[in-house]
């Protein structure tokens, strides 16, 4: 899932919480040894046959250089190596930059979902 703006920071604690889910994996892209982007992968279906790109982000200074495409292809290759038969990605419809990017990778509209504030529960361990 992407944000409604081209860039929305995610803090380390949130990433750690996401990573703690057993069905979630995070791939990190490095450029010259520096963290430059990430893709959050999730699995759905009774046999984990559906791969979902749940989030993809590139640090602003590395954007528009092809790193997002590299992360998208890496996600697909990772899913294929785990027997995934179908790949999906959630994108906010108002985020045209992300929507156009995902479309350029070959994704097609599948279904529209409407989320409400009550659909999310964020746990803070402070």
C-alpha cells in the first residue's frame, strides 16, 4: 500500500512491527552500501499462492533512477521462488505517481477497496 503523497516516512519501530508478522518479508535495496529503498511482501490465500506488495518506498534522492522498478522485479522474483502464482499490489487511487508506476510494471486494476479509520488498529508499545 502506498501513501496518498509521493513520499511518506515510515519509522523504524513501525517497520519492526510489520516485520514481526510471520507472513511478512521486507527486501531492502542498497546503493553504494546505503539503504535506498524497501519493498514489504505479504502472502495471501489458503496456500500462500498470492503475493502482495504491501508497500514499496524509495528514499527521495534515489527516486526516478529505476530503483523502484528493481524492487518490483526483485519482489516478483522472490515470490516466484516461493511458488506464488499471482501478484497483487495495493495503491491508493489518489496517489497518481504510485498508481502510474505500478501500472507501468504491468499491474492491472483488480478490485477497489474502501478503508475506514476503524479498519486499522495500531499498537504502540511505549
